[in-house]
C-alpha cells in the first residue's frame, strides 16, 4: 500500500498538487505537518524534484526539528539537501553568502535582546535622551515595528518631521543602526529586513535563490508579518524554463488561529493570499483528529462570529463525548480551589494522570492563585512559556524592596534593587560598598548608610543617599498606626517610579508585568484579610517564601501544566480547564475599549478558539463573579464567548456559596446531582439586576433579564477600571441595558454599557 493511501481525500489533494500557488487552510488537529512532509516526499519520488530545490520554512526551532525528523524518515536518502529551517535561520544562511554586497562582512555577529538594550543605553546617553521619558524598550519596540514595515532610518526621519517624539525615535533609530553596522552586527529584526534589502538591491543574489528554491513551503503562514511576506513573495517570484512565473509556493495555515498580532503578525497575509498570488488553489483540511464532536461544535459556534475569516467548519469522526462544561464561581479563590480539587479527585480515581491535564488562562498573572492551591494540595505542576509567579522579575523586585524595608539584612535583596529602577549606581560602586561592608563586618545596607565615608565613593554617594532615604522613609511609614500592608506596595511603586516606567513602555510584555504586580497586591490584601495572627510584613514575606518554595519539584515527574493561551498553541491535552472566562478578563478591557474594538475582539475570539481546540476529551470553562484586580474586588459578567455557544451544546453550572465537593462525582462528567451545582436550565426565581440567568439557542442571547436601576446619574463622578475617573454626561435606556456616556479627562468621551462597564460612583 502506498504511503499516500493513508491520507484523507483533502490531504491527498494537497499532497498531489505540484504546480502553482497552493493555500492549505488547515484547521486545528487536521494533520498539516503530515501533509507537508508527504508532499515533499511526493515531489521528490513522483515528480523528480531535486531535494536541494525544496525549501520548508516554519517559525520555531522546535517545529523545524520535528519537521526535519519527519522529512528524514519519509524521504530517506537525499533529505539532508532540503532546507528545513526557521525564517531567521534561513536568512542567516543567505546573508552569510551575499551580505558583503550591502556593506557588511560575512563574519557578522547577531545581537540578542540584552545586547540590543546595552547598545540602546549607549545611544540614549550619546543623544541625551531622557530614558525616564523614553525608555530603551519603547525605542527598540518602535524600531522593530519600522523594520517590520521595511522603513529605513532615513524614511523614518522624513515621516517624523514636525513631531518631537517621533524625531527623537528617528535619531535613536539612525544612531542605533549606525553603531550596529560599525560593529558588523545585526539584530533579529535585521536578519529579515537585511535579507529583503539584499534581494531588492542585488538581483544576482535574488536570482540565485529563486533558481535554487523551485518549491517553497511555509508552515503557520497566518503568523507571518509584513517583512516575512516580502521575503516569501520575492523568493517565489522566479521564472521557469519557459519564462513563466509559476509561484510554486505552498503555504499552510489557519486564519482562525492567528493570535500573534502583538508580535506583528498580519492576518491579511493569509486572508488575501489569492490576490497576492494569482490562480491559487485553495484546499481546506476540515477533518479534525484530535477532539470530540462536542468540543469542536462549541469551537465552531464561537469562531463563526468573526467576520474577518475564511469560511470553514471543523468536523470529526471521533465520538460525541461529554458536553462542554461551564461553571461560574463566586470568587476567583473558589475557582482556583475548585479546579484543583476536581483535578485531585480525577487523578485519585486512577483513570487519568496529571500529564493529561492543562490549565489555560489569558494572562500570566492568573497563575498565582492556581499555583498556591496546587502546592497546598501537593499536586505536581509545571508552568510552560513562563516562569513561576514568584520567580518573575517584577515580583522578585517588589519582594526585594519589601525584604529590605522589613530588616535590611538581606544583602541579595538590597543589591537587587539598589539600581532598580536605574539610579546610575554601577557595579564598581556596588563592589566598593560590598568590600567596605566586609571590612567593617556590617551588612551591605548599613554600609550604604555610610556611603559618604567610604573611600572612592565621593561622587557616587550622592546617588546612594536618596536610595537610603527612600528605604528609611518607607520603614518609618510602615510603623505608623493604621498604615496597611497594601499601602506599602503602592508607596514603593510611587516613590520608585517602577510602575510608571512599565506604563510608559506601552508593550504587551510591560502590560503583562503590570498585571503580575497587581496580582501581588491581591495576594497581600488576601493575606491581611485572612491572617489568623495580626498581619505583619514579616508574616507576609514568610507566607510567600513557603508558597513559592518549589525548587525541589522534579521536572520529570507526572505533572499538570499551566500556561497562557498564547503558549498553548500547537499543543493538545485530553483534559483542559480554561479559567477566567469573564468580560474584562477574556476578552480583556483593553480589547473591549480599544480604538478598533472589532479587530481586537476578533483576535481575542481566535485566541478562545485556540484554547477550545487544545482539548481532546473534556473542556471545562470557568468564571468568577468576583475577581480581585490590584487589591480591589471587581464584578464581571460571563464572557461573551460563553454566550456564543448555543445553550444545548453546553452544560452550564454555577457553584453554591459553600465549597464545591467532588467526592460523589463520576469519573467521566460532573453529575447534575453533585453537591453545590445549580443548572441554568432552571431560571432563577429572583434574577439579580442586570444579570442574565439563562441562555437560548434560538436568539443566541440570554433571556429573562431584569434591568435594575443605576446608583449614579448625569453629572456624577464615576470610576472605570481602565479610563479612571470621569463625569457622566448622558444616560440612555435601551432594550436590556443602559448606555452611559462618560467624559474621561485623559481618554475623552466614551459610550459604555452599564452592565459591563462596572462604573463606581465617587461621592
């Protein structure tokens, strides 16, 4: 039997296609890697294509290694001549051969992120750029976006004319590139940017690789950015022996899984593929081999609400499986406790293992409560795509401040924060202080208090004294009567400008770090509220130290995994818990109130679709009515993505105020008669104001809504979680909600639905 007989009809069509552009729309779990490797084998075995005429590109080293192994196994002899690599690795190989034509030596070095930051610090110092107003990260982010759009420093400078801030960025971009070239170095963006520049200016180099790569295959095409599109378009535009442009380009992707817009991915590369490459053949791989019918049906219902997508519907021959579960808890604490208790029960039955389970969430900050509950229940776990909550840089920084304030004897803590944020205190100064402390047999912090008397520190002392004053001031405040532990973090953030720096950076990473700091505030507030002894800073630090002591976790043992939805792409698990399914969390407020909310919400919905399709056997969705954000309790409605699943496809439960018990649960599903479970099929006798108690498939909306009254009116001051304080200028009563118009000083006039805005009146 031929290896091609094992393919389903659409997979086989894609494999046997050998001429012209091919777009394979490969749904989740549809066997796309299998198609790519079999297509390579077919071209070599049946169409006599030379292995060295084939280029296969993917995004990650892991994916490239896996594809290389499969290609080697299926092709055998000659497969080593096929280029199977990432975009960046491909570009490095090309540049090593031809980069001299654009003014670099072949022995160029590649700068990593730390090298870039170091170089940018030098640039900012040289240009007298105040890094408190324009930090290095934000400048590098602007430069990265410019390179993605193939905008040179000269073009950027022309576009920046008349704008002070953009002109500063332009100066930094120009000086940064000048210094890179002087060092014969490229950063990661340059690897792509300079390869396209090479092909645009050196026709010999372009022709060489167009002739070399007669067949090009690109995996995860929905994740390509603008410069990657330019690179592929140039390589695929070669002429055949008859002088015809064939575009023997095969791209595989799923627009429904395009979730990396924040990294520069352009979904229109895949949506408009047929326009860029005429006479494209489109093949849809819609048969899923991973999930049950119930899971796929729910995923299809959610994603079909997106307008910017190719029409396709996943289906499977797998079993129907149990319905998707949705449970709404009173608090995020109950949510974490219940999920971990259920996992403990399921594993104790002996039917599944820990490594069958994944807990997914929208942001890294959500892991904190889950981690604590897992540790308390002695459940082994591993965080993928991130470090453990208390090991994250921003958390360690704030905890180091707290330790220094608490007793000042932790030398490592003091050394960690003495220049965080930057105060101009370098390693030489730190070494001199450390030497003095050792000579005098005193702590590092005490030595700092004597900085003006340490030989050789005459100039540096002026930078150390404000730091000591800051710590001493915070120490005195915490001893004041009525001063809460919550306030100490706020004072640290305000006094150091730590949070302000992150806000000014205005990047996805910075936002993630801000959310993590807010989650630490939640932990502190929870400790104060629940401590059996009078709460103290020492007690809090002790509790954190015990909770975060996971260094002895055996990485090879059977464990569950925790990760963000972005990190989960490409993975699969029999049991998936997707938590935090609430408006304001997922989708987040930044998407809901974005300048272009339609695009942002569609990106969030694709992320939700990715989360759903990671599950093989059971998908459990959870939400909390109350969730603590930055030490304040917020009340959130269930996510709109829950509403988009027809009522008959989802078993909707709500936990009772008392702790949910799992001792009587079946192995395969949550019983309707399990303690503490209420079914939404039975409408609440007294629905809460603004609360939608049950859902109908016919109207695709919640019914039975009883609209309550508002506790604010026109002219009142109200507070919003994102926009801050504003004045209500108008209130319009709609069919099922109030539309509230608020004038926010910093963000302008916003029209908000009262149910989701959660506006708080300020007296």
